[in-house]
C-alpha cells in the first residue's frame, strides 16, 4: 500500500504526514462526524501523542477509535 503524504498546519507550523489511504479515509470520516476539520483532528492526536511519531500515533488512534 503506497503512503499518501499530506501537508498540515499544526500549532502554526507546517508539517507533513504520510499514511495509507485507508487511514486517511477513516480520519476524514471521523472528522466529518465530529463536524471538525481534518487538521483539527490531527492536532488533537498530535497534542496527546507524547514522543511517538505522528504517523504511528494517528494509526493507533484510528484503531483505538474504531474498537470503541
């Protein structure tokens, strides 16, 4: 599965995040269900991740969210 890289602004700084399309799809769906932007959702994940890489944190966040 190829990674899809997107540029996102987090706390006023531009960064890029590379994830598989399936993870992007779920993140976009959850953001829409919450009536928030994708950047805002990624910002929440970023703020709670500690020292782990953002891409890994996003994947784990998606899995935990889907598991309930």
